C-alpha cells in the first residue's frame, strides 16, 4: 500500500472520511462498508459494542438509527458519548471516531423511516429490541399484529425509533503497511473548532 504522508491527508477529517468511505463503497470485495462498531458506556459503567449501519455522514457527524429504548439507547441517555470503528479489510484501513452524541430531529427520523421498506417499518413496531423473548413465535405474532393494524395505512414511526449523530472530537485514520509499520493520523478538534493532525506510532 502506498505510504501515507501528512500532505495527502485532507485538513478536514470529515472530507478525508468521505474519500475513504467512497473508496470502500466502490470496492467490490467489501460487502458492508457502512457497518461500524458503536461503542457506548452502560449506566453501570461497563463498555459495550455492537455493529450498526452508518446512514448519513456530513459536517455535523455520523448518523445511525435504532430503537431508542434498547440498551444502547438507555446507555446514550445516561452517557451521551460514543466511539465508532470502521474496518475495511480489503483496503487495510481502519477509522476510529470518538465524540459526543446528539439525537436526530423528528423530521429527519420521519424522513428516513418513511424511506424504509414497509416490512422493515412493521419490523420496527414488532421488535422490543434486546428484550428477552419467552416464546419462539412471539416476534412473528407481533409482526402479523402490526401488519394487520396498519394494513390500509402508512406505517407511522414508532415513538421509540429514531436516530443519533456522533459529533466527532477525534478521528483516527489507520492504513496498513508492510512489517506493521502502519500509517496512523489522529485528528483532534482544537479550541478554534479547527483540527490538529498528528502522526502516531503504529
Ligand atoms: C451488519 C449489522 C448491521 C446492524 N445494523 C443495525 C442498525 O443500524 N441499528 C440497530 O439498532 N441495530 C443494528 N444491528 C444490530 C445490533 O448489532 C444489535 O444487535 C442491536 O442493535 C441491539 O443492540 P443493543 O442491545 O446494544 O441495544 C446490526 C447488526 C449487524 C450485524
């Protein structure tokens, strides 16, 4: 892989991210370029990680959607801080993001929810995300119930289903190199709301 130098890195990490993300999306060997590990801190102070999908990225940060009453939703209510980690194996690249978390507006959540497949919308009503299921068919019974309930109508967005945006304070780009002499560049937000870039040891 071509050695990365500071001059090759865009001064704005969101633009740098978009470049790498576009390259990952264009790579036929990468099946879920938008999959990222979302790490949060539980109300008990324990670390937790799970994959979610990146649904929007802009100058304000990285957005994903979920059940806001799920464990991750409860964790974010308690401690609105998170880390995101992307790994694009074929490109030998990792991106790590750390920041604060804000809720997405109802209108943005409505817009995204209405773009989803009808069955996914009904799925959002059916799933009590991460709650224990007592019987095998509980989920399909609930799915049928909501399918019937909204039969003739548009499926509204459940009150417990929305999105969050991670507003980054730090973004690190990692590019694999031979003999583990990898390139790493850390962007940190400075007091003027610009970005400082530093090369890190691998
Ligand atoms: C490839 C992949 C994509 C996923 N995307 C999402 C997502 O966008 N939103 C979501 O809530 N869960 C998503 N999940 C499920 C989560 O990993 C997790 O199981 C679920 O959100 C419950 O997490 P929690 O109990 O920590 O709240 C995805 C899982 C995988 C494997």
